[in-house]
């Protein structure tokens, strides 16, 4: 076979134009088949014009206004959640002048949703946020960064803290977390999808060239499950290869690349299933906390689950920067689909879209705020949901820098552009679960 003739510039341009047209046609076709869930996502993803946040359901509006919506029902909690755990900041209640909720809310369009607004005192929120950033992010819990970086066992946050507090100088080579993959300098293997990282410390002299072949961006490791209808569920997939293209960053920037960590049974994002043989010790206070919530909502909604049967076996901490989002998906990897999923929000508020069993059902946009708890039971447990928007300038003042608490500064700094979600699940049916180690 003779060698193919090299393509002329004209031919290349024609091919590029054709490819562009094909892409446009594919986009147009997709828009014809947009589901109501996708429509809502697009509304809240829009930057210009900005979304109309008044369309979102705010469970913290004055109760008499909230209950004017006939679809919303207020129900007393089975137990006041403050009875259970210091994590709710019970001791600080008087000092902080607040009161913890005695009621939860149900929504007629979302059977199984139980919403508990403003469930934590500021102190309790700060304690949990510290846990999410400093403690739970350490090995053996895995994070998205572990795919590409040699994160030390002492944790990335400790490195960040050392530099932030001046314990280590910011140009100390040991503060830079190294890549797992070796960079092939010959191949021109620099650059990343994150162009804004190009001025980062030791790599600031790197040539600004694009990699020769597409490489996985760490952004692709955001847990986007069921992100498009073309990705079928539970298709076994390999772990992504460590990339030699990820940038070496100072810890203050690398912590902002943390997208998730997994607790207990480690979740395998590519195949959307658990590693049943990888069970990291579950943080004890989070077991107590989630059980307390399950107990508080016992009998509150139409799908009761005895708190005695609830065991916190897996969890995910999702870290969102202001521009991040989590596309619509269903959590269906647990063997136990009856147990509630308990989800906590901290930091900036977000728009949470709660849909139904398919993307065809129009979702309800909910304004999720710091300290709110969402419990998903019954059919709501397998409803489509997602977070298309983190809302700027919504960080509560009690999570900003506090003159009387300088050690909070590093957390306030992180939260100034972030939201954290902690969600906890039971994986096995009751009594089926192999004994779970608990972390003390
Ligand atoms: C999730 O669905 O996994 C996270 C939801 C949230 O961030 O509130």
C-alpha cells in the first residue's frame, strides 16, 4: 500500500469545518431531546443571564410563608436532634443563642424526602468542617488526588497548614506533593487543562505547550455519575492512569483540587460500585451523628427505618469550589436500598435539584444552606439529583474569619470559595454487614 498523501492545509480546513458542523448538529439534536431535569440544570448553570434563585425552595423562610405551599408538610421529629450528640453543639446552644429544630419538612412531590433545616450550631458546623478538611481526608480514605499524586499519609491539609501558619517556608521543596507518574520531558509532557495553574510554584518556568495526547484532567474525576444518558450504569471500568501532566502545586492550591474523599467502604467511581474488600475505619463521631439523624426521623416520613438497624458504612465528602457542579445522577450502588441516605451541607449555599425516578420528571430546585440536613428515604433514595450551582457570597458570617479564633483562619480562607457536602450511607442490609472497623 502506498503511503497516504499528507493532507494539504485546505483539506485539513475542510475536515475541521465538517467536524465543527457535525458537533453543532449533535448539539442541536441533543437540545431537541433535552429532559426537564437537563433543562433545569442548564437554567442554574447559566452565568449570563444569572439564574433566578427565587425559583428555589427555601426551607428556612418564615414557617408561615413556607407552609402556604400546600405541597409542604411540617412534621415533628421523633426526637430533638440536640438530645443525641455534642456534635450538634448542644453545649453551645445557650451561648450561641439559637435553638435546634424540632421539626422536619416533607414534600408531596418527593415522597421520602425529609428536610431538616438549620440543624447545627455554628460551633458544631465548624467542628465537622475541620473533620472534613483535615481528618477524614487522610489515608486510608481515598481522594481523587490519590490517582495522580503521592499524597503523604499525614494528609495534604497538614502540609497546607504548615505553610499557612509559617511553620514551613512556601518554597520548601518538601511541601510540594509529587506526581505518581514520571514526567516524560522528551515528550513535552507539561501543561494541564487548568491554565490558571500555570503560574504555580516549581513549574512556573514550564513551557506553555499543550500535551501531545489528551490526558485525563483531575476535573474529570469529579463524581459525575450517570452524567449523560450514553454512559450506562455499572459498566466495569479501569481506574484512570496516573497522569504525568497534572501540575505540581503549592498545598494551598492543591487542596482546592480535592473533589472528593471516600469513607468506610471505598467507592470506585469509574464502575460506580464499592470495593467491598476495601473498608477503611469509619469515623466514630460520624457513625454517631448519622445514627442520631436516622433516629430523629424515625417514623417521621412514610418510609420508616429503625435507627437500631442503621450502620454508617460508607460516606463521601464532596468538596466544591465556586465554579464546580455535580451533574444529575442516582445513588444506587448500595446493596441496602431501604436505609436512609443522610446528607449534610456546609459552607456556601447551593442549588440542589431533586427530581424523580427518571430525568423526565421536572426537578424541584432547593436552596441548601450551611447546616441543613437532607435525608433521602423510600423512592427519594433513588431519585435523580444534582448540584448545578454553588451560590457566591453566601458563606455565613460565623464561618468567616473570627478574631477570637485565629486557628479557624485557614478554614475560613478555604471556605471563602467552597462548599462541602458530607453524605453517609448504609451499604449492606442489616445484620448482613461484615463487622465494620470503627475509627476512634
Ligand atoms: C451527591 O449527590 O453526591 C452530593 C449532593 C450534595 O452535594 O449536596
